[in-house]
C-alpha cells in the first residue's frame, strides 16, 4: 500500500469517527436542548401575546398570532374561539382544553412533581410593565401533546381585562417547527458535508504532497534502467526535503560509480600484472622444451622461470593479504608499545638505495592497536619513502605524543608527487611513476595503509611537493 493511500485511509477513519461522534452528540443532547428552547420560547411568546391582549383590552385586530412558528389563539371562559390562530380547526379537534384543567397531555419537564395545571400560576416577570404584574394575567404549565403522531408543546395563560372579561391565551407549537430543531438538522447535515469536503481535500492534498516522491521514483527508475553510470537524478521541485534526498542519492551514485570504476581498473590492472609473468613463463617453457639443447641453456631458462614464478607468488600473496584486510571491519585491539615496534621496523627496512633512515621516537608510547596491522602499515610507509627516493636520500620517521593523540610521521626528500597524483595514491594498484618502479610491487602499499588506518581507527594525511619529497602523517586518537 502506498504512503498516500495509507495516509488517506487514516485521515478518512479519523474524519468519519469525529463526524459520527458529533452527530451522536447532537442526537442524544439535541432533544433536551430543543425541548428546553421550545418551552422557553412558547411561554415567553404566549405571555407577550397575553400582554398585548391586556393592553388592547380585548381588541385583537393588530396582534400577530403566529410569531416564530408558534400558533396563538384566544378563547373566552366558555372555550369559545375569540380570535387568533384557530387551533381546533387546524387539528380537527385533536385536543380540547379548559381553563381549569388546561390542555390534556403529559406535563413537560418544567412541571414539578405532583403539580396539576390548575395548581400553578405563572406571574409575568420581566419584559412586562409593573402594572401588568399580578393577577391580571395568570399562566399554567407547558404541556406535551401527541397530535396525529407528532409531538407538540402547549401553554395557556389567563388574561383579566380591564373591562372585567377573562380571556385564555393559548399557544401551540410542534417540535419540528422549532428553529433550533431545524438548526440541529442543519448542523448534522453540515457536519456530514464538512466531513465529505475534508476527505476530498485530504485526498488531493496527499496526492499533491506525494507527487514529488512519485516523480523521484520515476527518475530513479530511469537511472536504474539506464546503462550509463554517470546519469544522475534531476528533479525540479520546490520542496527542500526532496531536493536534499535527490542530492544524497546523487552523491551515493557518484560514490558507487567511483567504486565500480575502481574495481574495473583494479581487475584490469591485476589481469595485466599477472599476464606478464605468465607470458614469460609460457615463453621460457616452450623455448626450453623446443629450442634448448645444452644443460647450461636450460638452467638459464629455469632461472628465468623461477624468477617469474617467485614474482607471481608475491603478487598473489599481496592480493590475498589486501583482500583480507579490505574485508576486515574490526579487530581486537590490545595495549601495544609502538615505540619499540617503530624503532625495530625502521632499523630492519630493506635499504638497497643506501637511503639514510632517521628515527625520532618518544619512549613508552602505548596505545590500543593490532600489532600485525601496525607493523604492516609502518613498513609500507617506510618502504614507499625509500622506494621513491633517490640514492643517498633521507627518510625521517617520527613518533610523538601530542595531547590526546599519538602522531606518526614518515617524511622523505625524494621525488614527491603532483596534485593530480595525490588524488589517486590510495587507489588499488595505482603507480604514479612506473618507470621509477622496480616492478616488484602491485601498487597496493598505500592502499594497505588506508585500509589498515580505517581498521585501527586512525587517520592518514599526506602533503607532497613535486621534486621535494612527501610526508605521511598517521594520527591515533588516545581515549
């Protein structure tokens, strides 16, 4: 499942759940809220109309008897219709009422327990002039009625006119006609519509948000299907995170390309180096078998075969050792006195060019390292300094303790290296000046140094000047 689909499903479930909770809350709490609002409006409206009847002393001409969905009608003491909204005609005699008993039906929640309609008198408080308070207008309780299967609320109020006539002002309204009830329905519908809109917006926003990822996936597929290792991911996007991801991927591709090219070059160089002695072996063998007749000639040919076989053996051994080191991630490190080791290595170096090797080593330097790998690293550095030096040249080996680190440096005054050569010196089988090489090596010496430095947790740096010499510095952190 894609990220956009999963996110959309999560958002949809959340929106639907919230909408369901809101609608459920409306359904369970809305009834009580609607009923309370209806009763309050009904009582207020009937009392207001009763006040208008009282003020007009029975003149009902200019009174609005259908305010806000509430049916208001006026009756005399005998129950005869006087004016207003004719409730009995509307509901075909669906209910009857009297001033003594009020409307038939169940008391609403505003009625106190055990109270009857005729027992309660509501005096007009607030919104009425002071001279209208008292017994001029008296009201009963709000009643609930079931008329033709619909729920209605009814309320009546007695009005004692100045002329001595007594009227009853009756109000009736249905639950469905209440504005707040309609508002609740609208709220539920609106909640559903908002949920639908939220889902649509969520879908399109997620698709828009994941579009750069889809574009990047397409670009990566194009790179994968291409045979060109130099091809990179090119994506024009305004999102910084996607750009950073593309840049990281391109850096990874660049490094992968370098590794593959290095492996190809390594394979090619190894094949070339091995092919040379094998060619010599084959030629000398055929020559000895077919053309040589004297023992002296055959002995000379055997010496050539032996020399090439020995060279071939050295090459294979170096390749195996380098492969083992390159595939090693870590080794057990033990406390080792590298001061003693460094002196011994410097004194035992093969010095065919009569190069002077000077050794400046601080005594008693002990670090955690692997003795075998340390010896191989230092040996390769000194051999390299001697190998690319001139006859009678100098090599300086220095080991010192500097604050929280141990520094080993091997410096020579030999041929040095150019800037271009410095970029490749750690590559496998790279030899900057093959004409100056004696042909005994494969160009793996500094590659060994780099890999061993990685395993031992040290760092190696080089500075060089063409024609003036080079300096390799290995730093061991001390914890």
